[in-house]
């Protein structure tokens, strides 16, 4: 089963991005940064989600991100799925911080249970087939709207969502052009998906 081992964000200023991500989220080797080579405008077609265990953890990480310089796209609020909020990092990456839990059961923690990469697909069914052909196993699927793949052994989960629906969920307009400014490191080899997202060959040793 194909797994995602690392996410690399391509940013205009790597030093400034490091100054944001270390205090905001503290994701360590799971998140890498490198200098951007191509221009981008508007929505980049993806979001990253930090899944935590309770609302207090959402509030803590959300505030850490804001204090480090993130822009609030959607304030933390309870919803039918649990609790969550959305911020945009200074480099432009959109982050959702969420939990399925409704109540707190312990003191707040910065521990992240899962990282979820959601790719905005122009044709979810076609992208689903592409990824299953590249070794991913479907865990959940909702018609032509959403696909969640099994995580495998990597620390990052992958999902597909309609591009316009993903932008709406993030609280931004769907229009955008240029580079996605993300490279996905996995053990399934190097390739580019139907929506232009680039994958690079890595192994679990990349986390050490």
C-alpha cells in the first residue's frame, strides 16, 4: 500500500516560513520547506488538516498559528462533525485544525493525531482511479464528491475533494493559477497526478 512520508512546501522565504511553522505547529520532519521556483496566485488547490483529539487542542494550535502570524479564514467553531477552524500561513498554505470530539476530556495539548492532505480534483472519479492505479487503497468514498484513502504506514493521510467544494470549505475563492507549491513525498515513486500535483520518491527513513 502506497504511503505519504513527507510534505514539502515551496515558499518564497524559507527562513520566515521556519519561524512560523516551528512555534505554530511543531511538525518536525513531517513538514519540509524549500525555496519556491514558480509563481502562484489564488487558491493552490489543496489544504492540510491537523486532526487533534479535543476542542481545547484545536483552540491551542489555532491560537499558536495566529500568534505566529497566520490569517484567520474561519474562526474555531463547533459543527455537526465536531470542532474546527481554518487559517492561512504567511506562505499562503491553508491549514485546517479540527477534531471529531464535541467535549474536552483532559488539559489542552499540542499533540497532532493525524495530518490530512486534501487535494482539490477537477474530476474526483478520474483522480480516484489514478491513485488506486498507483497503489492507494480507498477507505471511504462519497459518489463523485470525496475520496479518503487508507493511510498505509506513513504519517500523512490523503483525500480527494472537488476543487470548488474544497475552496468553499477553506473559506476562499476557488480561482487560482500557477504552481501548487507543494511536493508530496511517498513510497510509490515519482509522478504527477491529473491535477498537476507532483510526487517525489521517499521512504520512511526520510522522517529520521
